[in-house]
């Protein structure tokens, strides 16, 4: 049998209970044949029946910690489905039947029961006891509400064994139907009383384990809610609201071009129509009072009173003398965009406390950074003064002073700079660059007075040390030097001869004496290797003639010159290196780098008094949800599915929940965020919070998920760049988007309770299988899913999922389309579930009555649900 397949069994128990019969004290009595045989012979073997008793339910006083592996629902869970069976899983798969006083069979009653009742039906007592109401007992026995199933009179059906992937689990469940909006108590109790499988009411009984949960406020399950989903194709103008504006006619009226798109619009919604020229001129004249001007007509009224002007949106980011960029002109001259910016300004007023709180959370770090920068600049000023006035002008004096720091400077090649300057073979000794050497060479001391005049001057010291030492390996007349010979043994031999008073010169006697010594040394090594015979002069190992010839040839070779150029130190380069590393001049010195490396978010002038440019993680869509829900998608409340009744009238289809396609509207989010930021800056400056000029602290409208370029993780990202970087571009331009943004998002809006009841439900897009012959084509399950990058809760039962603008979702004209994709709504299983009597009807209910526990588990198994809607249906 395949262990990876989900399989159910009726029970799991030791074979010792096969054929056993009930005995007293609710124990099973079995027997086995015992044969005794004398091993020494003499007596024939004798066989007898031996009785034994199995432990029964009265022998169990409770469950050990860890006996319960898992419960469904979990303790304290709420919003639980009313049509699923509560159950408990045990760590030992045989536990439900282990102490049953019945022999093994498919209809063996478990010794434990799982009862589930309201808090009025199950009363918890101290000492791990419960009292069951008579109504609860009736519900589990002969209550007609349970279709006469007499649930626990057929208790063997409610315990089974599950096996999958090689793992075996014993499970006990309660098939009783649950009611919505109820708090329940589930308790594991003993099932036998006086040898009878029964439930007792009104009497305290042991509760070996219990937990609590609450059901949802509706009887609809995920399957029921998923079946209600149906695509709704809205009209082209969906998401656009008409606006009335009063012109010279004297009456405010709605004109065809005066349509304002919401934060979301329909897939077919057109971009804003330009304002007609004649109307635009009149509007511009209306709004002239908002622009800086010296014309008194726009500064004071006819009575000379100052005019309170309307906000000039984008003014904080406009530099003096610069012309207004295109986006700013559109925003201030078009009443449609001004209205949206006004919504953003309203958000800044309503959420001023949120903004200030967000600023306060970052101010501590800001003031700490400012303190470090002030200390740095003060220290730099003092250090630069000392550097200019006290640093020696002569190079070698500077090297003697600054060289003390070489030991604490890290070199790029590893180790310290001192190790490289005074490495082996170098002329400059490391001790020279030490405080001890400075004390020793200090002028004015007794040692200095006895020294030769000028000997302690840094110029003389560096020149004398930075040259090759004299060559002491002199050539005695007519005598070779040992450095000319090859082989360490020759040097050792000559050294030994010299120690014995033998003069080494070019003569046969000297050579013979040295070879005699070498021969003795080789003989000793030869014997140490385990050879007993004497090593002769003709032994090929020694080759005396060859050695003599090599020594004679090398005796008067030219003396090898020792390389010295590589030992010199480039004092000019060393001086420049120390100056670059230690000098406080410039903004790149090591003390500047050290302090600024601990501070993030500084501009290109890090040593100036810092100004705060905050980044508030406040997504603007949440303001719409709280204050202006209708601006998510204007007309969303009226979007509903309709059907025709029996009389031919069009009525609302209350049995279906619409799924509505839409897209994000960059015109709306740009205008909203301009007003939002402008008011936020005003609030921060009013409260004396230092904010950098040109800062855009609120850059998030939808806050879509984007990939962090530094760590590759998906994180909530910004929607727009800073307004100072928009340039002379129109409103809604793609260049306004932050680097992690993906352009317009395809958005699917669900008016359904699914995500309120099942918040973990998955939504994704799946492309068609190009090899499919069906129409529409089957989904390609092997392809990469398109996951949503934003999730917005518009209302209690209205959620929206946004999908990035990827090439797969664009048609030939570059428009977003779903025609070649499937929308998948997938239930995330909360563990394995089983339907209770609320869901099982008809033949399933008959099978519950007539089948065994494995058959019931197989029939009642509730598989996860996946709903697919083809994009062409929208």
C-alpha cells in the first residue's frame, strides 16, 4: 500500500485483544496456551490454557502531558466553521482504543469520547471535571435535530486512524453540528460507566482534556462563499466621478470633461480629458490669486483687506525664480486635480498627530546625529588649526612625528602599515617608529650631549638608516669565501675546520681535510638510517670528485651582489601617505569617515548642520478607508450583480458576490500625495521640527511590495520619488514612480466575506497552457504564478488585490488584459477537516449510519477548495 496516500483505518490496537472476552472491572480477559517441557528428558511436555487480563478504562486516571498532539479548532480559536467536526489527534495512534473493554473489531467502541457543547451545556468544574446537560446528552443520542443518527450510540464511527507519508495518527472527532455565533467547550471524557458505553447528564465526570473555541457568525463555509463569486464587467466610466464647476455662466454645471478618477478606475477608463482652452483661461484667472504676484488686484479686495489665498500646490518644492513645472501647472489650473490634492491636504490635517508621532520616533536619532556632527566639526576646526601651525615643515621631522601612528594603521594588503614599511630586508627598523626611540633620541639629554653633532637630527637619522649597510663579507687575499660553495654541509665543514685552527684557502690539503670531515658526517647519517657497512669514498652517494670539482669552480667566481634597491623606503611616498591618512584637511579624512559611517540619510553636504528629511511609513490609502471610502473606486457601492426575476424585472442577484477588475490611477495618487506632503510639511514646521527644504516625507500611497535591491527581500516600498525629482513632467508621468514601483497595477476587487472569514486565502494569476486544445485553454500549473504585490481592505467585506504590470498582462497595445490568464482563489487548509452533520446529507448521512469509522472519515473528508475564473469573463 502507498504510504504517501491519505488512507483511513477503523482502529489500531494490540493483537492481544483478538478473541478476548469482557471480564469483571471492565477488563478484557484473554488466554494463551503455555507449554512446559523438561529439557533433561524423563517427562513428556504438558500444555495448559493461561488467562490474562488487559487494562481497562478504570485503570486509566487521565492523560499524560503530551498525549494530545493537536486539536481542531485550536484553543481560543474564533470564526470557526460550523460545518466542520472538532477533533483531537493523539501522539499514540492506538490511544482511543487502548483501554476499551471490547475485543478488537471494526465496531469496537473507543474508551474515550469527545463531546462539544456550549458553555451552558458543558460546565467546567475544579479538579478536571465537567457536568453535561441533559440537552447535550440528548443531542449525542436521540435528538431529532441530528437526523436520528444517535451519534454516540454509534461511537465507533467517530474514532479512526489516518496514515499518510508514513505517519500514522489516531484521531477522535465529534460529528455534532455547530451553530453560528456560539462559544463552545470541547472535552475528552471516559466513555464507559459500569461496563456500558454511555453518556451521563447532571453528574460530575472526569475531563481528561478540554479546550474552547467560538464559531463564526454565519453558516456559510469557504465552499459556499467561493461558489458565490462571479465576475462583473463594469461600464467604461466606472471609477470616475462627475464634478461641477461654476464658470462665467453663473451656475455650477457638470460638463463632459469634468470627470475625476478615483484611486482606482476601470480597466477601460480614459485618462483625464484636457480642459478646453476657453474654460482653462477662465479657470486660470480664477486661480491667479494663489500665485505670487505684485498685482494688488490679487492681493487685496476692493475694501483693501488682504486676501487669504488658496494653496499653491507644489510651492514648497519650487525654487525662487524657477518656472512652475508641468505637473504643478496641471495641479493648480485644473479643478479636478485640485480637488484630489485637497483630499490629500485634508488627510494631512486629520492625520497631523500621526505625522508628528512618526516624526518624533525619528527625532531621537536625528538629534543624536546632529550632536555627533557638531562635535566632529568643532574637532576638525581645532585639528586643522594645529595642523597648519604646529606641524613641522621639514619632511623627515614630519615622518619622525607621524610615524608613531604606523603601527595602528591597517594596510590594504593586511597587517599594519608599520609591518610593510619595516618588513624583513628593509632598511628602516620598526623600533625607530616607537615612543621609546623618541625618548632616546630626544635632544637635550645626557646621551644627546655625548653624541656627534647633528647625529640626532631627523635628516641625518633617516639618511643613515635608509641606505644599504656596508658589506662585511670581505675576500681574504687568495682565499675563497664560503658563500661561493653550494650545500650547507660545506659551510658546516669549513666552520668546523676553522674552529680547529685549520686555515681554509685554495690548497689541496684544505680541501682534503674538509672532505674528510664531510665523509665522517655522511657516515654517521648513513649508520643512523640502519646501514652497517662502512661508507667508502667510492660510494655513489658522496661523489667526492664531483663535489671537489664544484668547489674548485665556485672558489673564485665573482662575488654575488646583494640587491639593495628594494630595501630603501620611498620617504616622499611615505610622507604623502601619512598626510593623507592623518590630515584633518578635507571632508575625506579618517575621523570624518569614522563618524559619518555611523549615520545614515545624510545629504551631499554631510558636515553642514543636518536637516531632517523623514520617511513616514504611512500608506495614504488607509486615510481613504477611514474618511473617504467612496474615493477608492467611485460608484463601487452601486456595482452589483443583477438578474431577471420570474416576472422579467431586473433585480439584484443576492446569491452572487461580484469580482470587479480595475487599475490604479497615477493621476489620483500623484495629486493626493502632493497635497498630503504639503500639509505635512506645514504641520512639522509649525511644531518647530527641522525639515529639509525639498523633502517629501510621504511617498507611499498603496505601499506595494517591491524587491529590496540590497538584500533581495520583498518589502513594502515607496510609490513615488521625491517631488524635487519630478522635473518638468506632467501629472501621472511614469517618471514619478519610485525605483521599486511597477507602473499601473491590475487590481481585482472582491465584494465577499471570504477574506473576513478566511484571511489567509490566496489569490494569484496563472497563465493559460499554450498546448491546451480547450477553449478557454487550461491553466498552466507549471508556469510561474503572478503573485499580488498589494492587498487593500476597502471595507468590511470588500478587499482588493493588486498585481504588478508585467509583460504577460499586456496586450499588443500595451494595455492591461486578463484574457490569457486565470484568476485563482485558493483555500489554505487549516489542517485536515471533516464535515459534520450540518453538511452531510442524503446518501452521505446513510453511509454515516451504516458504515464504519474509516468509511465515515473518507466520506466526510473536506478537501481544500480552489476556485478558477478565466480572465475573459471580466
